[in-house]
C-alpha cells in the first residue's frame, strides 16, 4: 500500500475511534479532509494561526476570502458570533443542517482568522462525525470545501485525491448526495440584524431555510430596504 493510501480512514469501520484520531490531528495543528452534510471539507483548528495558514495554502485560497467555522452544538454559537438579534429557538430550527449562519463576530474569535472581517460564518453540519470532532477538541474548526479554489466542490474523497499528500489524513464517509446538484454547498444567510435576514448564497437548502425564516417572521433585508 502506498503512503498516500495509508492516510485514508473509513469512518464506518470504527467511528468513535476514528473521530478521536481526527480530533488529535486537529489539536496537533494539522489539516484533514472529511465529510460534512453537503460536500467534503478541509478542516483545521480555527484557534491556531499556523493551521489556518496551512489550510489556505493547501486550498490555494485568496487570503482575503474568509473561512467559516464549525462547532458541535447550538449552545456554542454565541461564543463566536453575536446572537442577541436572533429570535428564540431560530438557531435550533436551522441547526444542525446544511446552513451557514453569518453573525457579527465576538472578541473571543481568533483575530488571525479572517482579519478585518466583522462577521463570521458558523456551521453545525447535520453530520455526526464532524460534530463529534468539534466536541472532542472543544474548539471551533476552520472549515472550507475540499477542493482547490478554482475547482468544483467534491462529493467523494477520490475527487480531491490530488490534495491527499498535503493532508494529515482523509476520513471517508462515502459518497455525499445523489447528484451534482449537491455540490451547491450550504445555504448562507446573514442574521446579524434584528428582525431581518439576507440570503448570501442560495445553496442546497434555500427553500427549506426560507420557510423557517418566514415562520419566525423575519423580513428579507433586500426587500425592506428597496
């Protein structure tokens, strides 16, 4: 077996043990590939400057483009993003799920992550494996899609094999989604203003997300201000 293949771990073989390994690699400041509920992602410790830099290098991402974070539980969202403007129970209605919430960042968030950007995207994927890693490490994960910046998102580890040799490990949760439409990624919504929302990216859960936002009587910011 080649050294590159020894980096691939099948999650189904022993999910608890493999999540522990993934968490240790994150704590050690390394970058890993893993499944989310939308596409495969690259994850690193969002509190580690060197890990964040390594993540950008691997993806060849423009340093001016911000990266979202992933946490394991809804209760952790307000540690990293300001939630005072969000109606009670809205976050629980949206998360876990294929949604990225944009909020004003708190002072707790590492200043080297997205410097100069006042908001932070926060995810809680509907995927137990990645949530377990966030819970085990007790820190936010910097999370971005597992592909070079000019390439499509990936639904299977084989689709980003060209990145494997730069990653500490790749965790295989099987193929995600049933069609290329799944590559749309998460729906991104800005909830930083009281009583308003703004759809930043429609993503794969656009309609379901709108239904929830309207149920909580939030207004479309673009329509209110037009």
